[in-house]
C-alpha cells in the first residue's frame, strides 16, 4: 500500500495510535499540551522538568507513556521567533523517518497550536504532508523480500485540533506535491538498465493517460527529422534510442510556462570518460527529467488554472566506436554549430535543442533543471541549487518559490564577460569552457540557445541526491525541484 497522510479533527489527548509525534517550539511545555500531559499521567511534565529535552531544532525524544498513544515522539522546532514552514516540514520528515525505522504501521502527527498560529493552518497542513511523505520514503523493490518482513508504515494522521477546513485545504495541496515528489524519487533511484530513455517516455505516457494530460514521445526517427543534432550526437555513442518527450497540461488561458529537464539516464562521460569512482551515481543524471514528470503528477492531481509544457530530452552518454569525439562539430536544432571539446559536457547539448524547441510555444517563461555541473557542488555544496538566467524578476520569483518550498536556490552571475570562455575557433560555440566558473559557462552555453522568452536555469548536481543519510531521509534521491516548481506554478495560477 502506498504511503498516505490524512487530516483528522482530533485532540492529541486520548488519541489512540502506535506513535504520536508532536512538534513543539523551544522552551517550556506548550500550554496546549496540558490535557495530553494529564492523560499521560504527567509524562510531559517529567520530561520537561528533567531538561533532557529542550525543543531545539532537530532535537527529539521518544517516550513510552501510559495511555492510548503507545509512543510519544517530541520533536523540537527551535525558537518560536525563528519558526517557519521549512522547520515544520523538516520536523514532520524526521517524525515519519523515525516511525518507519521503528517499524510501526501507522502514526499520528500533532503540530502544537502555538506552532500552527505562527505558520498558518493551511500552510502547516501542506508542509506537514510534504514532510511526512518525504521522511517515509525508501526503496526496497529490488531487494529479495525478507523471510520475516518488517511492517510497512503506510499512513500518518495529522491531528487538527481546530481549523479542520484550513487543514484540509493545505493538505490537498501538500499531498499532491508529495505524490509528485515520490514519483520523482522513484524514477531517480532506478538503475539505468531499467530507466532508459524509452522507459521515461513510457512513464510520461502513463502519467498523461492517468490525468488526461497530452503526451507526445518523439523517437530517433522523429528527432532526426526535426534536426536535433546536439541531442543526436550524444545518443550516437550507445544502442539505446533517444527520446524527446513533450507533456502539455492545459489548465488555464495565456502563455504557458515551459519546464525542461535533463534526462541523461546514464552519464559515462562518453569518450571523455569519467573515473570509475562513484560513477554509479550517474544514474541520477536524469533527475531533472524526473522532477518535470513529478511536477506533472502534481498538476494532474490539483488541476490548477495555468498552462504548462514539459520538455524532456533523454539519452544515455556512452563511449564507443560510433560515439562523438572531442573536436567534432555538430549542428544544433537552433541552427548554431557546436564544437565538442568534452563529450562529458553532454547535458548542455541535449538541453540546448529543447530550449530551441521551446520557442514554438511563445512561453511566458522557461525554467530548465539539470544535474549539469560538478562545479555547482564546489560553489554551493549540497545546501542549495544554483540559479542563473536572463531575467532578474524571474530569478527572484524562482528564488522566493525556493524559500517557501524549502528547496533553496542561490544565484551565480551570468555576466557577458564569461561568454569568452565558450568561444570556439571553428564553430559558433564550444561545449566546454574548462574548469573555471564551470556552472556559469554551462549556463552561458544554454543562454546561446535562448531566444524570445525569459529563462532561468537550475543546476541541481549538488541537490538531486545525497550520499549520506540524515534524520529526515535515507541515502539516495531527494526529488528536488518538484516542490519548487509546484510552489512557482501554484503561485502563478493563484494570481491569474
Ligand atoms: N552529469 C555531469 C555533472 C554532475 C557531476 C552531476 C557530479 C552530478 C554530480 C555532467 O554531465 C558533467 O559531466 N559535467 C562536467 C562538465 C565539464 C566537462 C565541462 C563536469 O561538471 O565536470
Ligand atoms: Mn557529463
Ligand atoms: Zn551529465
């Protein structure tokens, strides 16, 4: 059974559940928990008096009180003055991760009313739904089932002490975004021998059918016919056929937002081959594509009043006797010629044909997302995605959506002076500017193919997956950009 969350109009005192998680601000026991304290014979009074728990960010304590909740999990949110939706989402994620690891099949989450007042009931319910689903995520489908299978956590009830209607409203949004993000992570985690460009095309069609969203999947012949020479030159190194996937969600009037996602299902580097160390992580090189598909899952569920086009160029990047070689020159869909300096700079090649294709929709804006450069990890680490673009207003809008969604982005400059680094001796542009400012030259290359619309590029090489487990998630895919894209689109739809 898939993991689900629901809103229940109930107070925490007397609520029967295997595990009751309570998010509380730093400091004294919140007054609202008095009834629960009584019903647990003073369990809360005792833990607060002991000072073993203070409610600091990420602090948690597990109690086994007497009463109808078998376990009480207190989770700290930090100081009330610093409270925000991101902290609440994070607390929810750590609650569900803990519940899953403990092996309970169901649990409940109660945000202290003192917290709900600060964040707002609707936003609280939204981010709790997002967080619970985020923390519960794991992937065991490729393991042989154990002989004594652990119980599976399949539902989390969110206790609404008041404001049920507002909780319901926010929950509907949060649950849809969570479903999108779960779909994205499920795609990201798949190995490249399963998740091929053909597979991504099939999954896009499946999403389209389920929600009545138009999907067109172009095969090798169609891509060739359309002259997408940059996408083709990457795919020519391997036997897997490329795909160019188009999704068209029509929910409103007006120019569409176009979302573009890099869909390299495995990046060996090609002839400019990568070192063996950690190369298995390059199955995640389709994370941008997966984020676009997850966003369409959200759109299909919420049906907001906006038009959105999704474009996914997808291929493997393989070395072989037929592979593109350094020094080769190809002609892009846009018409510009490209000198291939490094076959490992393949993401920008497949994206440039998609950005060129995007012109036909006369979009209100284009947002692309890609695991594009190792350099963005050096610049920003794993805390934020890089954002660059042609329109300061759009960058600010994306950055604000990033803050609200907890998927933070941080700008890097796209000054004209950087253009020199991708000047080619014999073609219109070259695909690599070398090591300096790697994220910026990657974006500058893309900008060469942007014409007639405001554009923003999101480099998620440092945020699409984690190599380390933490209190909110297992090691692996993060589904990053589903929440940011959702926040961006839903805000635009609400203003239309
Ligand atoms: N897919 C990689 C970028 C990447 C690196 C993603 C690490 C996730 C983690 C991309 O195709 C790539 O290889 N970029 C090169 C560009 C260079 C050759 C100009 C890079 O970053 O080294
Ligand atoms: Mn590469
Ligand atoms: Zn790549």
